[in-house]
C-alpha cells in the first residue's frame, strides 16, 4: 500500500516537472518572437518618424537615401510583387500538393505511395539556392522564348510553387493519415464511392491539417529570398502582366542591407516589419477559418 502511494506521488511529481518544463519552453519561444518584433520595431522607428508611414505606400518610387529628405521610399511595388508571387504559388501548389496526398492514400499501390513520399521528402530537403540556380539556368530561358526578358513574375511563381509543394503535400499526407479508420469504414458501409469518400469525408475531416500545410507553405513563400532574387529580375515596379520583372520585399532587403545607412537602413527594417505583419495576419486568418473543436 505504501509502495503504491509512493509510486503515485512519484508519477505526480514527474508530471508536474514535465508540465513546468514545457511551460518554460513555450515561454522562451514566445519571448524570442516578441523580442524579434520589438527589435524590428525599434530599428524601423527612425524611418517611420522621418519619412512618415504614408510615404512608404504613396511615395514617387524607391530611390532611398541615408537622409529622408533626399530619398523616396515607396514599398508598395515590392509589396504587390511579393503578394502576387506568393498568391500565384499558393494557387498552383495547393491543389497539386493535396492531390498528391490524396493519390498516395486512396489510389496508389502501397509501394508506389512509399516511393512517391520519398520523392516529395527529397524535394523538401533541396536548398533554395539550388531551386534558384535551376530556375535561372533552365526556367528563365524557356520563359524568355515565350516573352522577353525572362526573369519575371511567372518565373517567381513557378519556382515558389515548386519549393512549397513538398511542404503542402507532406502535411496534407500527415493530416489524411491521422484520420480515424472508422471514417473510412463507415463511408464504405454506407456505399460511398471513392470520390464521395474523399469529397464528403476525408477533406472536411482533415481541414485543420490542410489549412496548416497551406499556412506553412505560404509563410515559406513570403520569406523566400535567394530563389526569387535569382529569377524575378529585381525591377521595382508593379507588374502589368506575369512576364514583367518584379522585386520582392525579401530580395530588396538582401540586395541593399549590406550598404544601407541612416534612413535607408531603417526603411529596410520597415520592410521586415511589414513582412512580420503579413505573417501575423495570415496566422490570424487561418485560426479563424480552422474548425472549432466541440467541447
């Protein structure tokens, strides 16, 4: 009796210790994110004070200078280019990634599904600079044959779609694998066809995991730097069509941070703060769209 009570007390202490350790880890992670936001805000404040928030969207162009009175700091063309490249990549990669996961679970033979998953995992591990190099050497010349100059919004969309496809596919695959077997068995007992099972059972039940995959893919596309820097042309303009060159916010930071000074440097931190705001808005949107669990 005494031994049993000691075991229970030991387990209770271990659970409490584990709970406090996990709380500590979660607090540290949250503190790091908060410190990053504070750092970006402090670095961006000089430009926001000297230039003014409105000029970052309505100025005559992007011609920065260490002194606010001598430069132009319009981030709107790069923001539009970032959103268009990311949005196009998501529209292209989402159906392909979810379709690949559905193929592995409901249509492919087991050996082919395993091989397909390994291929997707291989794509997920390729460094972004390799994607950029392939796009610069292979994809950009192909686009140039269709419509000069070659480096363009279309090249950025295709490269980003290829890069985020493994993320969406693997998380969709994990979401579908986590569905209870009773769902499939119940649908089969009711006489559902395979398409009905996918459309009316699998996809609604896996909605939360699918949204998480799309969210992570979108954040990777928003934050990608090297690949889009190599294939998009780096021209600060609002594209008139998908064959026009663009410059994204991340590429702009990578190109100019090495020599930026004064208000120019601070304006680049405004770019980073804007990207952080986009990510936070995206996370909030996904949390609203996620299905609420029943009490």
